C-alpha cells in the first residue's frame, strides 16, 4: 500500500526513522488492529494507533460513556457522556486521522461472535476490565492464530504481555483459570487515572513493533509496572505444555463463554492451584490477596504462609467479620477440604470472590516450597 502525499506529510517523523521508513509506514497502513475495550487502556492505545496510521482500527465496547470514566478514558470528553463508547470513540479516532478506516463495534464479545469479529483483524489489543472477556479473547486469538497484546490495571499497578502464535506463552499459560485477583473492577478498587495511559501506550508500542517488525516484542515476558515506586519488573514466563488452549493436547478448541460471576448472583468458589497462588504472591504481583488459614492453631504454628491470618473453622462463624469483603481472600487448610467449606461460608456471608487453595498446604509444600513444614 503506497502512501499518498498527504500521508507522507502526516507520517514524516516515522518516515525519518530508518527502522520504520516508508516500508514500515505502508505496513501500518495495511494493518488491521482490533482494540477490545474502549476504556482506560483502550483509549490511549487506540488514539496512538490512529495517529500512527494504523490503516484499519476496530474499537469494541458495549458500554456508554459515564462521567466517572473521564478521569482516565482520554478518548472521550464531557460532551460524549451517555453516548455508546464504540461510536463516540470511533468519531474521535476518525477526526484525529481521516486517512484511516475506523470500525465501531458496539457489542459484547461472546463465544458466539468472537471469531466473526476477529476474522477481520490481524492483531488484537485487549484492555477489557472483564475477566471473562480476557480469557475469551486469549482463547480466540490462540485458536485463530492472532497475535494479542493484553494488559490489565489495578489501583497503582499494571501488567502487560504479548502473545504471538507459536512463539511463546499465552495468557492462560500464566493464569490457567480465572484465578487472578489482578483484574479487579476499577469501580471497586479505584485506579490512578494516569496508570492506564502508561499501559495502554505500551500496548500500542507493542502493536506497532509487531506490525513493522522492528525491535523485540514482549514475548515470554510478563511486564509489571508500579506507579508508586515508578518501577518496572519483568518475569520470564514459559509456554505450558499442558495449557488448556495453546498446549499440546488442548481442551479448549473453540471459544467458550466463561462462567460470569456478577456480584448479585451466587458466585462459585474460585479454585487456586499452588502455582496460581504463588504467582499472586510473587514479587511484583499487583495486589496480593488476603490469606485466611482455617487450620487449628497448632497446625498453623507449625508452618504457614507469610501474612496469613489464622481463623480456625471452629471459630469462623463468629469471626466472619474479620475477613476482608473484597480483594479475593484465599482460604487455606491442610489438604483443601476445610478451606473449601470455609469459602462457602464466606461467600454466604457476602465475601466477594473467595478462593480455595486446592490441595491445601500439602500441595503447596509439594509443588512450591519443600521447606514448608505441614503438620
Ligand atoms: Zn497457553
């Protein structure tokens, strides 16, 4: 796709970069990128991709602009309150760069439509704040062999990773089940307005690199950002041979809707493997969950996870008030049975998103920390 005179003038600063030049700019013009979620992450990502001359830019969101969005969703201004985000955002992108084609998708991604939507795009950016969408988009990208740049934010921290088919781990390799605790609802947890600006811009950077072929993508690396410390950390991550979607014998061969857990419905207990909990507690993890150890005092004293609070099951009914109502508390016992019952009690008492450490401390000692004494 050759550039017009107008485009040559518009993208002059790109053309001046030997790494991009006319060839790279033509690749950008030919690229078709879908931005899932026109929120805090999607706003800067879409704005920069439009400005950069990404030839076809899809913007997908089923929500409408609310006043409380404007603190961070820079795609919108006050006049857009009440408008569908995909539509209002699309207009903004088209006015920023009339040379590109903007496609507004005012819909909710589901197993039934995700493949049809993705079929028209070569690359996907996910900035959705819904965990179910995050897994759906990941699975669809793996199945349809589309590169994916996925990001998430929480309070003052964010994370980003890039998936390229056949070249590295997918999101599900890192977080096998919906057991993250990282993708929390901004409305509940709060978020620093400028935070998604950093992460969304990183997503756009990755997209431009993948399209033009310059630089080294964030492959097999999980990047976290802490705005309070102003620090980035990077974790090497491996593709899991037993990954349910990109592994050697995948269980997920077509996109499927995840079990939604709206706060009004009776939510199920989240199941955490020792590995998933270790990731949540690892250095740089965005927000470690509260740990509630429900074993008897003497068992707890023998050995327990740092920071765990001991509430034996016998005392739980009268001490339910001590359990944090949010943050996805993780219940722990010796082998996972007592803690599962404790989870159920906590859920009934209104604790959101209670999780059970599957296999308990025995599994933790076997898989994560052989030095952990378990009575
Ligand atoms: Zn995978």
